């Protein structure tokens, strides 16, 4: 089930970004419109500046948080046709 931001997803990612001196919250996109709030976003993550350092990620379709994983862990859980902007 794809959820809206009612659970404070954006706020949690923003707080993690600030607390850990991140480089912002970024999105990974699919190729189809999925939801009125998320659009074609598949996942969100905090850019730490290093693909293999620990970060916080959220997978929209699964309503799943990845805590302590890295960017590479997130990408492995998404479809191959995922793109980043």
C-alpha cells in the first residue's frame, strides 16, 4: 500500500539529514505515475556523500524504512528500471 506523507516521512528524513550533516534528501524514480502525493517516486534517501556509508532510506511502495543500510542496499531492493535525478 502506498501511503501519503501522513506518517511524517519527509520530516523524519529531513531530521536525519540535519542530525548527520547529510547532503540533502534525494529520490529514486520509476517510469510510471504511481500516487497523487509521491508521483513516480519509488524511494527516498539521505545523501551522505558516500554510497557505502550508513544512511536512512524509505521505500514508498513497501512502506518500508531501511535504517543503517547504505545507498547500495536501497538500490538492490528496487526494480532495475529505477532512475535517479
